[in-house]
């Protein structure tokens, strides 16, 4: 709670030159050490046209190299799994599976989430122009899409990390329509034991 | 090339066959108390043939009686925004993957009927005794000469949930809305 309050009051300054490279390298070396990551999340969608907010909650589990399990518990149960290039979703008892290549948007979203959770922002630099900012306690990575296809879906993506631990605290996605989705993560557990069976979704 | 031309032909046929909507005069701008104070959220399932996509549909009514709606997937990526007013739907935003003339034409027509007859009947469904067989909301028997063919809208209330479904048999499109409990404060 205090971390978020600081983020709102302290102003961020742009990092440049050697400072920027040092932050990037620290983030990257920290991300390289992450084999598993588990966390809770609260997602808030701001619907600009309706002046409305939709809140969703759930858990995320990541296991190296590219397995990501995203479980929404509220407002209804929805499971999303990215596993070895395949995407599986489960909703209302129905499971469907498809190759991630057939849904470039979902593939990119998974890449953003994994990179965001781990702190591997370097892997996103081919798709996004990135700026690194800090307010002393946090690092904000501001990303703007490089290509038209991504820019038609995302106007900007902000990743917020703790400057001391390099652990992600929020991911905020702004859309061209004016809507925003922010995902705040909590109870982050790094390199705990994650059984492969967790990723068996049928 | 043949596949591409077949798709174009199909698109032209579907568009040219889409009949003009003639909504019931009394339902052009229904007053829906449930969505005038604050938006109502639904779990939405949009099925097209054997494919389906789920997400959240938020709807509210403005003071001028226009019904506003937003459909996003679970991750917050917007599918479309619409405004239903005077019996017509304006798609304010459509995600690039859906931004096709044929898709938009079908969506506009079906959302108009869904808003006017389905969402516009939320209050009526709330008062319905739970567990009863779904109520046919469209076609309205009183207006059988004005109604669209091949479209059925039904509603029900089960376990404090409002359920509204639109079936567009012509285009094999189905929209299911199941109301969600209000967000926790």
C-alpha cells in the first residue's frame, strides 16, 4: 500500500546513458534468475465510454521457459494457459486449445506478461520503444509499440518494478480507445516449487 | 486465390441478404432502471459457428435513454464499444480483427435487437419467477409482421442471475449474456 502511495506522489525522472544501461542490466540479470514465479493479481479495466471499472482477481504462475498459467477467480472463473506454443482456455467447463501462432495478439500479450513478470524488458525492445524512469523507490518502464499492428491495440504499456528487488508491482496497458487496464500483483513468490501438473488443463 | 474470391462472394451475399431492421416503435429507447444508475456487467459469450470468444460486456443507460455497451476479453483487450439509440446501433470502436464491413453490419443489426429487446427487458426478467422456462423476448407475437426472420432473443433469471441470449440462425451467430454480481468495494 505504501509503495503505491509513493508511486503516486513522487515524480519519475527519465534515466539516460549509463544509468539507464545499469538499470536495464540489473533488471535483466534479476530476470535470468527467475525459474518460477507465482503471484496474486487484481485487474482493473477502465471503460472510458461508460466511465466504468471492471475488477477481476486471480493468480498467475510462470515456469521457465515459457509456461504461463493465468487463472481468473472473479468475477467468473476463466483459465488461460500458454504452454510450449499452445494456448488453452477454459471457461464454463469448456476447454479450447489452439496454436499461439494463430493468435498473434494473444502471443504478444503473453510475451508482455512473461517479460513484465520476470523483468525481462530487453526481450520486448524489438516490438516496443522503451523509456526507463525512476522515482528512487520504483522503476517505471514505459513502452510504446514500434509497429502499426501492435499500436492498433496498445497505445502504451507501463511496467512498474520495485527498484530494490526488481520485482514487478503493476502492468498498465493503455488502448487507443482511451480504455486502460492495470494489473497489480501481490504475494509474489519467486523460485518456489511449481509442479508441472499445475499446467495440465483439460 | 479461389479461397479469397469465395470469401469475397460470401461477404457480398451475406451483406446483401441482411434485411433492414424494423424495430418495434415502443422499444426504440427502453427505460431500464437496472442500468441507469450504474453499469451492469455480464459474462458474454459470442459464438460464430463452432468458434466462440468469451469476455465481459458492460452496459449502461444514459439520461437520453441511449444504451451504451463495451465488450472486452478477460485480459481487458477491447472488442467493441456500441451506442444504441433510436433503434439503431453505432459501433463507436471495433478492434482491428473485427473491423470488417460484413462483421460490423451483422453486429450492428444483432446488437440493435439485443439492446432493444434483450437488455431492454432486464427489469421484466428480474421480476420473473426463477427457474421458469426462458421467456421469448423476440420475435414479439404482437408485432409478428414487422419482425426479423431467423433471430430469436430469449431471457430468464436463475439464481439471481439474469440471462439473455440472442440466436442469429442466418449467420450462425449467438450472443449469451449472464449477469455478474456487482464488484466488491
